[in-house]
């Protein structure tokens, strides 16, 4: 069967190609009856728009990209869901790229996206990114970037964030109010704004409650699960063991659970644990895990909405703005 194009549709309907094209775009110039006939015939014949032809004509791909550091974190899955719902409303495709926390992969992805493949990008930085020239290059190629969660302060654009400092403070204060006097903080990367703000909140809460800060209680973890396991095991087998752990991201809390199980450390009797997490199964862990729950779906939808606000008015300068959507403390068994 030959491919159905605009010419074929116009011939079948006995109208001009221009009329078919405008009807498919829902143009005000075409009456509702004609639009209905065109859409019904297009569906009957299996017509599919050619995105590449559209791009050549309008310099528009009708595709946006979302660049994330990992897929194992439930937060990013929910962000994708929120972003996809907005893209679908706009009749756009959403391409997903994963950096695997590798700065070079992030650079390669953004270089690839400069070829006109997408109209805009939503992204969250990898924990190893320290240079931002690839981001500037993308923007200089007229491909706008909107950040969410892990943002880049050096780039002037819209950034969708949560209240990391306030939530870090609330998480630490909750541990203190639950009886903890010696709290360790598990950091994922000193390069990330979210990690620095969560740690600042942790330190501020210690000061408020007159608990002496100890740099040895800030454990610098990485993206290597085996290395993180060893560091947390060393922490929990030392001569002076912490009675509380605040994990900056969920996978560090899950590793803490694993180490505690292997060492037969009872949570929460001997160790209380809290973390930033959107894990749907947090209630089913043993014990259920207390979390700072981020509004991930809302953040994804907000990032996409802000990106489309720019794309709908091509050429409009994108604002340098931080949009804060608050997280919530969800208390469960790991801190009771």
C-alpha cells in the first residue's frame, strides 16, 4: 500500500491540499464540517503526519527532550509522567535521555540535541557535572533549557525546585525531636545545589538544637553502590555509632537499610532513618521509611509548562526565575 500524503487525502475528498493541511491544523479558516470530513478520511486511510517535513517547513520538530541522571530513582519517573501529560496536551513527543550520572554522557547528549532534533530541553544535572559550556552551547543554538530539581545557577532560565533547605532542616529537626543526638548526613555530591541546600538545612537544625557539628558525620557518597555500602558500613561499625541518618537521596537510605540488616542493627530502635524519596513502596519496607516527599509530578508538569510558554512565543526571552514547589514530611516507622 502506498503511503497516504496530503495530496492523496485532497484527491479522495475533492478539495485542495491547502484545505486539507489547514483542516488538520484546526485552522479557523476551515469550517467544522470540513474539518470533520478531513479528520475522518485521514483516520480511514491511516494518514500520519511527517515530522521531518514539518521541521523543514516550520523549523519545528514538535519534540522536546527530558534529560535525567537515572531511572532507578522514583522521583524522576514521576517527573517524566508530569512532563509527558503536558507534552501530550500540546501534541508534542517527549524523548527521554539518561546520563547515568556521567558528565561526559550529559555533554554528548546535549551536543546531539543541537542538530534540531528537539525544540527544547528539560533537564536535571548529573552529580559529576562541573563544567557548563555544553549548556551554554545549546542555548546559543536557540534550544531553550528549563531545569528541575538539580539546577545550574550559572544558566539564566526557569528553574523548578523544591524547598531543599527548609526540608533538610525539617528532616533533621524531626530526627532530633524523635530522640536522636548524633545524626549523620549522607551526601550524594558536593556539585549539586540540592545536596548543598539539604546539608545546610541539616547543619542549621543542629545549631538550633545546640548539637555540635562534626564534619566526620557528613559522609560523601558517590554513584557507586558498592562504595556507598562500604562507607555506610564503616559509619555503622565505628566506635561511636550515630543514632540517626539523614540520606540526601533515596538510594542512600535503601543502602542504609541493607547495611543495617546485614549488621543486625534494628531500625528505629538503634538507628532512625529519614530521606528525600518518592518511593511508592516506602510504606512496605521493614520498617516503613520516613521520607521528605517531593512533588515530583507537579515539578515535571511545571517544567514542561514553562518550556512551552517559551516555545509558544518563539523568540521571547526566557525568564531567569526560580519556581519553588514545597515538599512534605511523611512520618513512618523508621523514625518512630
